[in-house]
C-alpha cells in the first residue's frame, strides 16, 4: 500500500509546506493563499501539487521524491530540461550573468527577457508536471522572492512568463498569475511605476478573460491598492481597496479571508494617515472576522493583533502597545516557533516601543534578539535583517553614541544598496538617518550632502509630496538655516 500513498506540496511563494491529506491542503490554500490561488482553480492547483509520498529522497530542484537508485538519472533529466529551457534565455546584449553580482544587475528599459526556446512538449506540460523546467524555475523564483533576492526572482519569473506567453497565450490565467508576481517583485524593489504597469497588464487580461468580479481580478485590484499605499498616495489606495472590498463582499462574503485581508489593508492606510481611531476600528473589524473564521492563533489573526499594537505605539500608548505585542508574540511562538519571521517581527516591534520610551538598553536587547534570529533564519543581507541593523543605528544615535550609530548605519547602507539598490526607499531611509547623525554632531556640511542625496532620490522615487520626501526637505532646510545663522549668509 505504501507505493500508492500521496502528499501535497504547497509551492506558494515562501510557503513550501507539505500535507498528508487532500482536504487539509485545500483548506490551507484557501485560507492562506487565496490572493494567489482562486477557488475556481483549486482542483488544478491540487492536482499540480500532488506527488508520491513513499519515496526516499527529495530532488533538490523540483522536490519530487525518488529512490536513491533513481536520483542520479532523475537529476540527469533535469539537466536536459535546463539545456532546452535556458538556450536563448539571456537578455540581448547582456554580459555573462555568471560574472555579475546582484548589485551590478542593470535591467533593460522594459525589463523584458527574450523568449526562451522551449521544446513544445515541455511547454504543453507547463503547470501540470511539477518536475518540468518551467516549474522548477518558477519555484526557484518564488524562493528567491521570499529570501529578498529580487533581481534573481525577477529573472526567473520573466523566463517563466516568456514560456507561458508562447505556450498558453498572454491572457491565460497562469500567465497572468506570473505577471502579477513580476509586479510584486517590482513593488518590493521600490519600483512602483513598473509595479503598477505590470499589475495593470494583469488586470486588463483578467477582466477580459475572467471578468471584473472574479477573485483573481479582485486580488490584482487589491495589489494595486497596496502599491498606492507604498507610494504614500493614500486616497488612491483607499479607492482601490474599496473597489476590491465591494467585489469580495459581493462574491465571497464578509468573512472570507480575501475580504478580511482588504479590511486589514484599509486599516494600515488609516494608520499611515495618522487617523488612529479609524485604523483601530478597521483592525477590530478584521480581527473579529479572522477570529470567527480562522481562530485566535491563525497567522492572519495574529498579524492583526500585531497591527493594533503598532497603532497604540503610534498613539504613544506604550503600555497597551506592549500588551498587544506580547499577545501577538505568544501566539506566534506557539503557532510558528521562536525563529519564524513573524515572531521576530514582533520582537522587533517590542524593541521599537522600548526605544520610544527611552529605555535604550532594553531596546538594544530586543533588537539584538531579533537580529540574531533574522541572520540565522534569513541571512545577513535580507531586508528584515537590515531593517533591524538600521533601527539599532537609530538607538545609538539617540543615545548620543554617534560613532556607533554611523557604523551601524554604514552596515545597513552597504547591505541595502547591495540587496535593494541605491534608490530604494529603505536605502534612502538609511541615507536620511546618516544625515541626521552628522547634523547632531554639528558636521553641517556633511549633513547637507547626505540630506541632499536623500532628497534628490526620494523626489525621484516617491515624488515631492510623499511624507518621507517632505520630511527630508524640512530637515535640509533646517540645516541650511542653522548654517546661515552661524556664518551670517544665506545657504543656497
């Protein structure tokens, strides 16, 4: 009987969980990944992710389990597939990719990769045979995305899309799913204009192929709202969120995870706008729904608890913030473990509260705890790791330990420039922070240089009206006024 046992492997970005029973896998997909896999596709998703469960060795490329005796020939088959898939897959005019580091990656104007010359039989099996070369590339791209290696993720998703477009057509649901993934990569890289272009491309195709009220279409609308939120265009973000919410409530109901995810997103926008009462109302609505539909210890429930902690922190209600952070932390540790990124994010959040209360020793202890976990679980150059490094620099700056602050800022800057690029919003946050340290040390010339660098790039990346841009402009003006007072002349 063992030879007939099956299992289901979740290949959603950053997941990789394995389930012994079909119904549990189906429930997992609909609860945790409804933004990727709609209910209409659930049967094909289940079939795609099914595999034998009794084999002794997992293939490192496709996760298919094969006997040790067969593993060598199985890997040889992959090498043949890669040879077929990669031929012709490089960017026209690019240098040898193998000799280039992530920080040297330069995308073409349209960020397109030439179509891959894939054998017709391989293309026909796309999305069905999980050991096919396109699926392997898709899984690898998803893995790079979850690791914060966005250049490699983008290259992989583009290769897959080129093959899907040729084999299935540009408006096939699988191709449009990949288009959305490409948009998500651009969003995480801070390239919001490109993210919107690719999301709009997916939306146009989904409205045409699936209809305006299809869950996948609504997921893309929700993703567009997120981009506007990231750009600081909060009114537009709320408009797109409301459009998604109306569709979800009509099509899926008020307590469906996708509906609640949109409610959660709207709470975040109100928090960013400083409308904390509204933010708490929307968070509470999401929390009530999550607890009813998913339970108190589901990650979405705990994420909402975490979000409410942030609002209390922003309102200066630090005791309440710590209570809600602790509630989230207890749940994450119970459900996900002490080293899970969500657990570590909560540890990081508690560190911020201690910093805001002026308890710098406690803040550094909690930051160090999160940093140790991030480095172990995600690596030294992961964005979450670098966020913690950047925040530790802030603590040293506030304690007046300016040399240490600059050392930690420089570490964050080196990592962010390498992982995210020089004009990414997170990189510019570090540039702004270094300018602030120079200002506090009275090195106004250096402060001007660093503030100007941050301002020029923020105006380019975020626009002149973004809150972060305005903050840098005001800081630059303050330094100029200070210098004018000292030297008796206006500073241009």
